[in-house]
C-alpha cells in the first residue's frame, strides 16, 4: 500500500512538473516572441489532435530459443495494453509456448521443461489476439527481431504498424542515451528500477514505466510512425565512429557498409553524407 501511495505521489509530482514547464515555456514565447516545443504550430497540431497519435499501444516482447526463426522457436510472449493519453496500463499478459530444447536458457532462464507444463495456452493466445485488436500500434524494443516470430507455429501474423523503441524513437537528448539504447539503460535513464532482465513481461513493464514518465510521448510516437528509408553511410574508415555513434551498423542490412533505417527528418541531423538504398529497384 505504501509503495502504491509513493507511486501515485511521484506521478502527481511529474504531472505538476510537466504543467509548470509547459506554462513557463509558453510564457517565454509570449515575452520573447520565440517558438518553443510546446507552442509551435507543428507540435500543437500533432499532439492536440488525438487522431494523429495512437490511443492504445500494445507493448510487446518475446523470448526465444535462439536468433534464427527458421530453426529456433518463440517460447514466451509478454504484452501490455497501454493507453497513451492517460499514461495507464489497461491490461497485461504473458504466456509460455512449449519447446523441446531452449538453447538460450542461460540468457532468459526459462527451462524447456517448464514450457511443457499444463497451462491454458489456447485461451492465452485468444486473449493475446484480442489485445492486438484493441491496440492501434505495436511497440517493441528491437521490433525487427520480435515481429519475425509471428505468423509461425501457434502465433498469428500481426497486421498492425510497429514502432521500435530502440530504432524508431529519438529519445530526448537530456536523457543522455546512446542512439540505440538497451531496455535497461532506457529504464534507468527515466528512473525506473531494474530488478530483472530477459523475461518478456518484465521488459514490457520497463517500457510501460518509461512511457508513464515521458512527457512528450505523443510526439515521440508520431515521429516513430514516420516512414523510414534505408541509408548507407558514406564515411571513410577513419570516420566510422561517426556512423556508429549515429546508430548505423556495420555489415548488417548492407554487406560491407554502415547502414540504418531513418526518417527523412532525421537525415538532416547527420554529420556525414548518406546514400538512400532501394532494395526493390
């Protein structure tokens, strides 16, 4: 009970600080005639109109027996249905999928035999699919990895837009995060205690707690939904640190090059030239 009261008090304090910062920023605009992130026409249209940002997001994470979805299997799914406007958890769930061997047990601490114990798996999958239907967008940390397990075995394909909280969201500079932060670093940057790792629902809880504390969540989600293009960094060997610090990865999507998907808006912030790559041409 005391922990709940402390959490409520912390939320009220955050709301108060946000409103105070908003009032101060707007007053500064009046006095100086300058634009602020709270008062520019662009931000006011995007954030004040609910139809422009997802109302409910489904925070999702998976645990798997390995990295290759052609030979390995998903053995756990965790999800949280989160209301953006109210910064509130509406529902949460996790369930195990039976596997014979878990080669990643040292990482996720899920023995294969535990996944084969009796549980209401069919009902769990039906409930999970209902959470997907109630959501507008799926949010996952390293979404490219998580989404590839759906449409296989017992997990249906998810026909929704995805936002990657590692690659698609540009977290505020004052949090001093890397370009592609881990869930742990992201949680700690927002004052969220980290007590466990590599279980699906636990990582979802970390993200939900970050979103509760994120004043500009609507804007971050809107930006996260912007179309992305694949870019190849045009850097020399001596300049490779520039690409790495900007979140580009070597020998990943493009062999023998530093590459990353980015919105056209974010390209303008780069300190080096890039070349857009179209894999469909």
